[in-house]
C-alpha cells in the first residue's frame, strides 16, 4: 500500500469549502468512477485499488489516500492530478 497525504489551507467558509470538495468529488466520480459519501465534514471515497478521505474545516482541507499495490506505480501521476484538482477547487 502507498499513501498520499495532502493538506492545504483555504480562505473559504466551511460551507464554501465543503461545496468545493463536493464539486471536486463529483468531477472525480465522473472521470474515475469514484464513489463517495459524507460522514459529517469528512468525505469518504473508494473504488477498486483506492480508498481515502477528505476532511474540511474552516481553515484547511486534508486528503488521505491509500493506493493499492496495482496503482503504486501510478502514484506520481495520481498525485499530480490531485494537486491539479486542488489548485482548481482550493486555490492558495
């Protein structure tokens, strides 16, 4: 297993941050068939070979992803794509 951990400060309200996270998850669902659900302010998601959570609060967004063995080789590509999604949805 390989982990990707990303933390980013944002200048949004909690509601705005959650809406941005929802938008990001919706795009990921369409593009990668990623299923997700909210548990309070934590979004839990999964698909074969990937599982994780995205938590939002009034100051930061935190992403934790666990990649399965078969996706380990794609970790740099996946990480770049995640940063792109963060740049679009949670600009610094």
